[in-house]
């Protein structure tokens, strides 16, 4: 073999290496592109649209790439063998050629281009997709034949391209995506997105105002007392009942009540005629479902009932919105009037306070898997109604002390910072 032929073979080997690197770049970059970002970019970017079209038919994409890879690898090996035999002789040349072509293709046509494509998938995929599309159209008859045989083999195993599931992103995956947007989306917005995703895991009884804290209008009270309560109420909605909350006959809006009081002949009959029908919901309803129920029924206030139909609390649309955007106040100290931080880092907490409210304010978290209120959590832990001064550990490291008990219910509790346990040292 003369020098001219040797140079031609060497240049051809170099060209095949570059071509194989192109296929490696194309394959890795296209498969590494974020599918959801690609759908967004495809609306304005021609490159993104090309990549999306290629991914819509993965059999054709893999067909043309693997066809090119296989042809180039075999051809490059043959040329390298010819060069090796000519330079080093029969036996030594074959061994040297195999080693050199393996290193050459592995480093410059596989590892380096694929690493580059994985680091910058969009920058690589969009331009390479243009040339890959041209190659696909040029070799389409051969690619079609390969796909026909390959798809035929898939059918033998009962698999077809139409049966392939287009798996959407799950809630947990979306939560991970939101977490990874640090720096791109403001922290407050990320918290709101995560709160929306968590609504399905939170139920009405997690955030409702418990029954013993519900402020309502008892029609069996003196009429002057009823008028005074309507005039001074700080609540937007008031359930109206006789003697007991379970005998609720309707709900009055505070704004409507003020309008009624301006009427000269305002009496109990007129009040009852102006009531809205009470809206009852199961306490186990998820907040996602409850928000939809509020929207569908055009309501903002509901009475939560247990499995026996007993009213256990109330929930409003504002309560659900606060789970998403946080408290509707800029002063945290006024947002939780039942939680009082002490100078030593502990908290004095009313027993009716929900665990979620405490966790939202404190630097440490109480368990939310069982009881919904602080009172319920302590009683669940002690398995009895405690006396004043009783102490225990929540989660094995959060000390609590019962400060006040009233009517078989814990009124006030002191919660201290978690105990930091020292790690045991082994000799």
C-alpha cells in the first residue's frame, strides 16, 4: 500500500470517527432534553420542534442512529485493520489496530461527545437534529425496513408502539422539580406551589376550627344578647342554632346581619328567613376536594361532620387559601394569638391550637400523623387526661408541661425546645 492510499485511509478513519461522534452527540443530547421544557420551547423554537418530532417516533430515531453507528464502527474497524497490517505486519498489525481503534472511538466518538451532550443537551440537540433529520430522510427506505423487522419482533411479544404508555409526571416528581427550581422561582412562589401539591394530603379536620371554639348564634338566648352579638362579631359567618350546634338551622353572613339590624321591625322571624342553608362536609375530605366543593356550590363556609353526623368544627375558604399563601397578616405574633413564645425559647400554647399552626410558627415540628390539636396530641401520648404539672416527651425529645386543665380538657401547655442528645462515643 503506497503512501497516498495510507493517507486516504487515515483521513477516512478520522472522518468516520467524527461522524460517529456526531451520532453519539445527537443520541445523548436528544434523549437528555427535558421533555416538559421541550414541549414549552417547541411553541417558539424550530429546533425544539424538530427534536420533539424525532422523539415522537423513537423507533425511527433509534433506527437511523444505530444504523449509522453500526456501519461506521464496522467500517472504521476494517480500515484500522488495513492500516495496522500495512504498517506493523499481519499478526501485530491486527492487535495494534484493535487497540488503537478501540481507544480512538471510545474516547473521541463515545465518552467525550456523550459527556458534552449530557452537560448541554439543548445546545447540542437543536442544531444536530437538523442534520439528523436530513440523514433520516436520505436513508428512510433502509430505516423503514429495519423498523419493520424490529416492530415485527415486538409484536411477537405482544408489544406495539401504540400500547406504549405516555407516562405523565407524578405529584412527587413535580414536587422534586419545584424543589430544584431554587434560584429560578422566588422562594415564596415555590412554597405556594408545594403547598398546592400538599393540599391532597391535608384533610378538613387538619385545619378546621374545632367545635368547642366555634362561635355561633344561639336563638334561645335573650334577643338583646343576640343583637349585641351580631353587632360586635368579628366573624364573617355565624352558624345559627338552638341550644346545641348540632341543631344548626342555617348560617348568617355578618354583612347581611348588619343590614337586617337597620330594619325597624327586625326580629327572630326575619333573621331565620334570611339564613343561608347550612353546608355540611365530611371531616375526612381532602382540601383539594373541599376547595372544589366550595367552588361548585358557591360557598365559603361549611360545617364539618364526623361519621355519625355530629358537627365537629367549621371550615372556610379562607382557611384553605391560608394553607397555600400563608396567614393573611404581616405580623406573625398576631397571626397565632394562641401561641406565645417565651424568652427561654419555649412556647405557651392553648390546647385547642392545631399542630399545623404550631409547626408553621415554631422552629421544630410536632408529629401530624395522629391527633390534630396540641390537646389531642398530649392526651394521645399520655393515654389519660393529665393533671396540672404533668410532663412528658413528644417524639422522645420534645418536652411538654401541662400548665392548665379545664373541663377535662387541657387548656394551656408549655412546649420546650427539643433535647439535643449527645452521640455515644465508643472506645
